[in-house]
């Protein structure tokens, strides 16, 4: 689903304008990005945890010329789902 679809569904169920719901979404994701960029965990109870980790640089062998190439470290966002989310999905997806 797209953000627009979620905004539509939330605005209908809460009887709010789509513009206000969209502003809340934008602010929420802005806060998530800000916290993740400062390497803080984003924990959403009952859903899961987002965390930023940086991979270690490593050496890669080039079969073309036989040289060793230094690979750079990469910053990744990891998600770990909560046990509650796993349980709900297990019940609903059969």
C-alpha cells in the first residue's frame, strides 16, 4: 500500500481531513529519520524496532587483475519485529 492509501483510510476512520493526517504522517517520519540519523533506536510498541548499524569495511578479491579492493562500510537500517506483531501475523496469514 502507498502512503496515500493509509492517509485515506485513517482520515475516513477518524473523520479527519486528509491534509491533517498527511501532515501527521510527514512529521512522524521526519522524527523517525532524525532519530535514526543520530543512531538512536526507534521503538514502536507492539510493532517493532528500527535501528541503524554500520557494516565493517572488508577486502574484496578482484579476479580480473588479482588485486585486493577495499570495500567501504555501509550504513543500513535494520528492523526487528515485536513478538506481538509476529503472533498477529501468524494468526492472520494461513
